[in-house]
């Protein structure tokens, strides 16, 4: 199949220009500076990009699609379907499923499921525990996105809390280490204080006081110190505080860093003033924190201390979320709406289109060494998202595609909409219609 996307504004490599792109099978064959290149369009599918913008496909480096074992919340088919509707063409899924992805055999089981069900390209993290170092050493860096280390407990109970084990992992891991950083002792101390005062009925607004900025900084600074000590390749996930930004460097490009950092869309959008209205719908680990923290995170995106914008997409059912503080699980669905949320921040004058492409497309490809993706370049895989920046719509129940059927952004009006998602040269999403007869590919890594 060949596709010509013509007369479109191309957002790529810190530049926006009007032109056209020709694909051949799964590869970008040519990029033209002409809006209507002089080529025969016989047997070519033509998409007119008039008044639209062409981005590389979004690469989300942190999702929880819940399969296997938790498919009442979500599954690889349902959530990859939501992802492609949001312009996401590749995802990297976390290991805290049932059974946990803590052996090579169990990890490969998940790749097999995705090879039969995923509409988007995929990779899966290998999960570290206190006692599986031998399995960690078997991870193939060319075929697996990274090793996930929970340095703070969260959904799935995969806490790695033995110092000697962490030292070994950071010293010997064969590929990128991605960390969830919250100090467990600090969280437990804070929990006891608030439990003594409120019992089981702790108001949700105290979530960022329990899973506090201090808890985040203690853990993330420890991870950074381990990485520096052992010269590890470290990627710190979902940063939430202003203070943590001092741990990260912006003097060199993301692709050249040994220590990189991610922020999630919800931490750039929500703040702690919203707990009274949103309740447990915005309960995440790490917690949504203050407006000052949110602004500091945005500034760190703009000045390149934060390298990647992702989602930590983590759906739970309505019944699970509509609960008291301790019973309501942390996490929420975001992958369908992450791109348009960032585009809304563009409309507010917060961030440029070029910076969105950098943090959601280029940088994930660079720092994970994803092979031939993340850019609009001749010879690269034909993964694209086409957006209309002048189409107003609202998130409502009837247009939410997550299996859980809710969003923390319900009722939010947006001024941009994804019109097409193209994956490996195939149109998978076309103006509201998902083309189901397509399966994504396993990501490969140039390491």
C-alpha cells in the first residue's frame, strides 16, 4: 500500500513546514516540500492535509494495559484501540499484571498476546523484584524496552526495597532501568499521621501530603545517586515536584544523557486544588501536587530537564475508583487523550507544537533507541498522527474508548482533534473510524 499525505503542515525536528509525505508499504519513501508533488497518484491512497498538521506517531513510554490477569479493567486490544484514536502509534507496557512479568517466559507470553491483539506497536518492560537478578541478566536489550524497578510501592505490590539488590540491579542491568520513585518509609510515616487523625476516612486532598514531595525526592535522588555510582542508564518515570528538577541535567541533548526523566500529562494538567472537585478520579501515584509544582514541571519540559511526556495510563473500573481513600486504587486512563491535552496547552500558549513533537515523539525514540521511529525521515517507519487544530469537541461517555468507560477529563472541551493515525503505513484511525484488521509490530531497539 502507498499513501500520499499532501498539502499538510509537517511538525518535525524543531521545524514546521508545508509539504507532503509519500509512504510505500511500511516505510516513508519521500518527503516533499511541495504541497502537491508532481507524481502519479494511480493506486495511491491520497489524504488531503489542508489546514491540518502531520506529527510523527506518539510513542508512550509508560502504560498499564492490564493484560493478563486484570482484564476486567482493560486489555491490550481495548486500550491499544483507544491509543490509536489519540494518535499514539507505539506503547511500552508495565510489568505489574497477573502473573507479573518477572521471568523471560512470562514476558514473552505478553508479547505473544500483543502480536495477536494490539492495534499499535508495542514493547513490554521486564519487572525487577528483590530476588530475580538472574532473570534480569537474561533480558535482550534489542528486544525489550527496559527494566522496571518500583522503588516505591504502587498497584501490584512489586516494591524493590533491599539496598543490596538495588545496588546489584544498577550495577549489572543489561539495558535501561526505569524507576517509580517514592520513599516507602516516608509514605508509611505520613499515612500513620493522617490515619490517626481521620481513621479510614482520610480526605482525598491529603493524598499529596501522604505521598509527599519529600517521599518523591528522597527516592528519586537515591536512584540518581545509584545511577551515577554505577554508570547506569536510568530513566526516572512520572516526576511530580519542583525540587526533583534539580536532579536532572539540560546541558546536553536527551539522546546523549545517561540519566533521563519523564513527566505525565496529568501532572502537567491537574493540580492539588482540584481534589475537592475530582476526588479519587485524580488519585495517582505519585500524587498530583501543587500548582507551583505543576508550573515547575512545565518549565522543566520547556528547558529540557524533563525529556519525555507520557501517560502512565492505568485504568480502573468506576466501582473501584468510587471509593474511600484507602480502598480507591491509584491510576487513571489517559492514552486516548494525552496528545489532545498537550495540544490544548499549545492553544493556551504554554508549549509549542515543535516541543510537543520533541517530548512525545522524538525523545522517547532517542532515549530508548527505538529503531527507525519517532521522526518523519526518509526510510523510517511510516507512523503518523494527523490533527486538526481547529476542531472543537468535548470528552463525553459516548466517545470514550477505554474499557473502563470513564476519563478524569470528562466534560473537558478541546480545540484540536486527531483525524488520522497511520501505523507502519496503514491507516488505522480515519475521522472517528478505527480500522480493526491491523496488528502492530514489536518495537526493536538499536542498542
